[in-house]
């Protein structure tokens, strides 16, 4: 009987030890820092400030276009509209087009410069209202800086297609009173009276093509 009680007690002690070992091992593995889950803050920590996107190139003020096709609109010696007069010089002709030159003369007391393409459009209705589309710049033509002493001239070759080349319902033809001209870099315009030119009221028809300014007339 005594041996049976000793054996039973030994069995109980062994079972308790086994249960205690399992409980301690399980608690240790779950409480250790190496098993801690990654938090959202830790996951985002790799996004350092150096990975921030770079601003798009060319969106600053330097990328802004300059008025009337001029690349030096901010030059202090630029010719202003108040110091210029505009006229048309007769030129050649091509099939379905006339090719006059737009002449700008420095009527001011100071030397000044022009560079680029003058803005040109038809006006009419006796009110100076623009008719149709403004002229297209032929940017492949030479357009370097032209220096004008007082009384000197620069010219821009024009090609003006005849409105008669287009169906009347497409063109919507109307007589033009003349041309409105913006010197390069200027928001003030000059007027050149013309006769015998017909404009297209439709902006879908392009009649005027403008080359860059060159010295002389």
C-alpha cells in the first residue's frame, strides 16, 4: 500500500512539472519583443523626405510664353507700339495668295529693338472688330533681334491666302477694313488700312501666315 501511494504521488508531481513547463514556454514566446507585430508607423518609416516627388519641370514663371511671338518681351530697349508705325509694302504673289510685307518704322527718338513675330489679324465692320482667326507664326523662318535707329525699319513677310479659295459657306467672306498689328512683346496694337482684301469670318479658315521680323523694308 505504501509503495502504491509513493508511485501515485510521483506521478502527480511529474504531471504538474510538465504542465508548468508548457505554460512557461508558451507565455515566453508570446511576450518576447521579437514577436511584436509591425505597427503602421514603422511600416511608413521608410518613406523618407528624400523620396518626395520633384515638381514638374517648366511650370515656373520662366516657362510662360511672351506676347506676340517675342522671346525678349522684357528687354528694356524693346520697341513699343507708341514708338512705331505700321504699313504694308507690296510684294509678290503665289497661287491663291498675295505676299506683302508688314513694315514697322521706329518713329521714336531712341534706338530700340524688335525680335520675333508680330501678331496680325483682319479687322472690319467699321468698328475694329477682329474677323476670323489671327495669323499663324511661321516659326521656321529667321527671327533674330533687329536693332532700329530712329527712322529705320524692319519688315515681316506675310502670306495672305485669298478667301475666294474656300467655299462661301465654309469661309463666310466679309470685306476687311485693315489689319490689327501687335509688335512683338506688346499688348498695344497698331492699325494698317487695306483695300481689296476679303477676310473669312469663320475661325476655322486660316488666311494669314506671318514670318519673323528682318531688318529693312
